């Protein structure tokens, strides 16, 4: 059984893959995504940064309907979750790809779903704890990828932000 966040992520991933297919004409679409990296029970209650990046490679063709693309995204995402513990750097090293240090080794597009805003870590017994809020770190900075699609779950749906490499894209292209 998939959580609502996973289902929403697969929908965002599918929409991004369809968009990229439409604009590039490519059928083989690989995007990156961070996974929480907390698949071991001993890590569930710990604070810390356990994120690992996974490459999600999907097939999209012009004759596929959206439900077929969504099914492919589900398959690819579930496979990635099974292997999320494998370090991304080790994968890149093992593949022994010809590297261009000005870009990511496996993908140029990242898809992120933020579904942890407003998480309450208050200790119910003592009434003390931590609060979590989003911090915008991209303001005025350079994008690490050609495109980053950042979906944020809200009480009423999904907000989508697109971060882009301004050396490659005009603002009007991104808005379109």
C-alpha cells in the first residue's frame, strides 16, 4: 500500500516525464530524486540528514496514455526505493561514465516532493520540542541542475516551483 505522499510523487514524476518527452521528443527519460534514506527501523527516530539521490529512468512514448506513464513511474519508483541504500556516488563510480564536471553524471533534471512542512516534533509529555519550517535557499543562487521541479504538499493540494539554470532557459520559457 502506497502512502498519499508516494502517490502524489508518482503523479508529479509522471507529469514531468510527459512534459520532458513532449519538449525533447525523447522516449528514455531519466530524472533524479532525493529519498529520505530512513528505510532501516533504527533510523526512524533519529534526527539527521540521511538523504540519498536516486536516478529514476522511465520510458515515455507518444502512444502511451497518462495512466500508462503513471504505472511506469510507479514501477520505477518502487524499484528505486528498494535500492535507496546504495550510495549514489558509488553507482556513478561503478558505471565508469565519461564525466563532464559541469553537469551531473546521470541526469540534468531533479524532481522533489516536499511533504514534511509543519511536522511537529513536540514531546507530548513535556510540551517541548522542535518546530520545522521551510527555508528558501535558492533565492539568488545558481541551480545545481538544468531543471528542478519542487512540489510541496499543502492542505489544499500541490504547489509546484521550478528552479532552472538561467544560462539555458529564459524566464518566459519556464513560465510557459
